[in-house]
C-alpha cells in the first residue's frame, strides 16, 4: 500500500513516515523545504511541494504527486496543511485522495489557543492556564511576579517565553499584539498522542516531556495515569477531534491543566505504543481502508509498556517490550537529528 506523508521535514511527519515504512507501507516523503533532510535522504521517494499558502497550486501539486506515485491516501502532518485540508475535504475526495481530518470548526478551535481556552472555560471538567489582561494596570506592573507569553497559533513553542518585567511583556506584545499573557505553570509537562474514531473510547498514550528543544520533545517517556487518560479522552470527545491528535498540558500540584491540542500526532509519537500495537499502525490501517472502528478488544487487551524515546543521529527500527519492562528507543535517522 502506498501513501503520501506531508511535513516530513518536521518531527511529526518524519515520525509518521518512518513508522509507516517500518510497517511495510511505501511512502512518498513530501515537504515544502527543498533542503529538508528527509527529502535529501529519501530522494528516490521524495516530493517537493509548494507552500500550502499557495492554495490551489498546492492542492494541484499534491494531487499530481499522489497520482504519479500511485497513492490514494494522504497523511497531513503540519498545522498549516491540516487547517487548509479541513476546508478542502470535498475537493480532496473528488481527486480520489483519502484523508482523516476533523471538521473545520474543530480545527479552528484547536488552532487558536485563545479560542481553545475560551471553549474549555465553558466546561468545568477542564482547566486551562489563567489568562491575564494588562488593561487598567500601571505601566510598570505585571499581574504576577512573572507571566508566560505565547502566540495564539503556531507549534513548537515558537516565540513563547517567560517574562518577569513589564518592558519584556510590552516588547513581546509589540511583535504579537494578539498574543496571550498567562500564568507560569511549573509542574511536569506532558504530551498525549491520541487516536479517536468518533465513537467509543479514544486511544491515549501519555508521555512526559523530559527534554525539549524549540518546543519539540527530544527526550520523552511514556507513563500510565488512568485519570489523565480519561480526562484527555473526554476532551477529544467533547471537541470531536477525530483522527490523530496530540494533547499537551501540565501536571500541576493542584490538578491537570490543558494547554493545547494539535490535530496531528506529536513529534514523539514513535513512543506511542498501545500494548504491543502502535497508534500510527492503527491510524494508517483505518486511513487506508476507510474504516473508522478500532479492532474489538483493543482497549481491554492493553498492557502498559513504559517507553523512553531519545533522538540521536543514525537509524534503527523501533520495538517495544511487553508488560512493564522498561524500553529505551534511540530514534535514529539517516540524516541527523529531527
């Protein structure tokens, strides 16, 4: 089975493409960066795409690449491509290209961190970071000793930082006038790679973000916390985030705080083993067949496997060990760190 995987220059797309190849799929590695290491390393199956901001030009190039490769399924793995594709589902279907993306409304809510916080504020099951307004404050004061500022859209923690003075915040807001000013969260940070079919219970694999670089996990470790998995599952059901997703948040001393949902797998999804299967494996199987039902007994048969994922140069196949035996996966690539 052949499949086109976009965004392979990023951690998410690279992880999905690599897992797909290891599962026996023939993958067309696609990206908009001509110097993308993934394209250079897989030149026999690489496709340079226009920027998604080029609209119909992007869509036509994607359709042409898929046809030439003999693929009928597309896995979108960048936020911009997911936002675009959510509004082009009918056009993609008319072109014979299968995909799995939530509704445009769900994608809109998940793509806007401010809208995400407002939406969850209406439901007392979910807690998001406190947001502050600087209106009415003296020009030299902050609402707390320090605050966390972040843009309303984007991934990888781009232009996010902790500010401890009003001039820092003012300078940041001058660059990002619609940015968010929120409380500083100090608890352990987590990500959860998820797969939801639209009915039943979602698959949720939580992992601690032990080390990050530019907002991306470079060392991550799975853990099992039933209450956290239940809450994340309810969030996905409430927002109807079908297909793959990555939920992020913090384990604060006084409870769970949810910060965002990416409508794609996270860059550390290579660690997302559900017992002896893998979330990407289930995702690809449902994507290519068009089925939207997980195998019977999958939830009940789960055996938790603790997996540590470390990104280092090189390449090796990923494997998981059963039961509670710890596994360390050195995710190696042929082109260096991703």
